[in-house]
């Protein structure tokens, strides 16, 4: 694990240095690191949010009033839904897909024509099938709605600041 | 359904192609990122947020497992003790016959713990308190069909084995405490 993290650090330094000369390769290294960083930061923010919402305090109160039986088997989702559903999950999934596409482009760039064709064809197929799934399940409209809501939130904050 | 299958097949095909090329390390990094962001971080966050409930529940589960294990363990010991009791009853231990109680059972369990179990065989018999006061006595008896060795616990006589088998060495009789084999000369004829 530590060796893997050390390699990751070396790759990060290498890809930042060679970003201009070898953009696709560097992006292939950088995107997973960005994804992991985003998920970690979201996790920390979710934990802080949970503490601010008196999550631990409520559990301690339960323990005080009802004893051990009060908290036995009472698991709450807390703020984990920030990562397991919602905008952050979509962002992470989209970034993972972008990372996968970058890897495929890297592969296509340096391989023979037949393999290039197979890889390209399967990539196009996967993109089309993802779009189909999103349309059929109605999630694409949900995504649009979420982005509109976020726009409204950002606009409100901007208006408050300007006023 | 169809688009899901196509997506799965095309992604799998691409992954296999990449895995066999020099870009395998990129795929590993991708897998690491996916696993961390979609499984490890949410799971870790969930554990951190429910740390009190997780601790309490795990303590409960450990206690339940411990109690169950202990129960099964005692059950096994009881079974072995009762089988030993049957064995003794078979060879006429009348002194203990009327004193069957829970304390005696537990004493047997303790005895089981301290000494190794004697070898069990169909051609062996273990006699408790051989030739002692209120113990078991052995006699050679002239029977109608054949001569045999009988146990006498003061109340009942019982045939143990045929005399010819015993003298040929096909059947062995041991003293239970000392594991000493009782020889033919030690057993008198019944008058």
C-alpha cells in the first residue's frame, strides 16, 4: 500500500512536469489522483457536517437515556448520502468515465490499426449505451434538474453577496 | 437491458485490450480511484459516523458468539460424560446407580479434563473398584452352554464375556483407575 502511494506521488510529480509535452499520458495519471482527492475532501466535509448537525451528540444522548440497548443496531446513514447519492456521486462517476476515455485514447494513439478500430468501436458503443440508459431510466432529466438547482443556489449566493 | 449488455461487453473488451498492453498501470490507477471513491471512503465515513453503534453492536455480537461457543463446548462435554456413565452402567456400577445427580455429572466432567480417556474397544472392559468394599467382584461361572466371567456388584450378577475368549486373549479386562489388566488367576470360581 505504502509502495503504491509512493509510486502515485512519483507519477504525480512526473505528470505535472511533463504536462505540456505529453498531455494525454499526464492526464491519465492525474485524473485518478483528482478523483481520490475529491472523494476524500467530500468525506471530510461530510464528517464535519455530521458533527455540526450534532450527530455524535444525539448518539451519546441515546446512550445516556436508554443505555447500551439504546444504540444497539441503530445505524444511521448520517451524511454518507453526500457520497453515495447526489451530485458528488455523478461528478465522481463522470470523472471516472473521463479517466477511462483518456486511457483508451492513450491506447488508441500507440496501437496498431485493428486494435485501434476495436477499441474505438467499443468506446463509441459504450457511450451510446450510457446515453440510452440515462434517457430510458429518466436519470438524464434528473441530472439536468440537479444542475438547474445548483445554478439557482449559486445565483442566490451571488445576489446575496452583491446586495 | 440490451444497452446495458452492450455497455458491459464493450467496457470489458476495452479493459481486456488495455490490460494486455503497456497501459496496464493506468487501468490499475483507475481501479484504485474507483474503489476508493465509491466504496472505501463512503464505508469509512459510515463507520466513523456510527462508531458508537458499531462498537456496541460488535461487543454484543462477540458476547453472543462467546456464549454460544461456551454452550456448545459444555454440551459436548456433557455428552461425553453421559456416554461414560452409560458405559459404567453397562458393566454394573451399582454403587453410583442411585446417586445420579448434576454434581456427579460435573465431577465426571472434571475427571475427564484431568485424565486421558481410556482406549475404547468392544473387546475390553474397565472395572471400577475391583474387589473393593461395595465395589465390583469378578467370578468365573460354570454356565449351561459355556463357562463365562460374571460381574457381581452386590445386587446383580451379569455375564461379561465367555471364559474361553478371555483365556485366549480375545477379551481383556482392566482396572479402571490403574489401567492394570486383570489376569485369569485373580478371578476365582463362583461357589
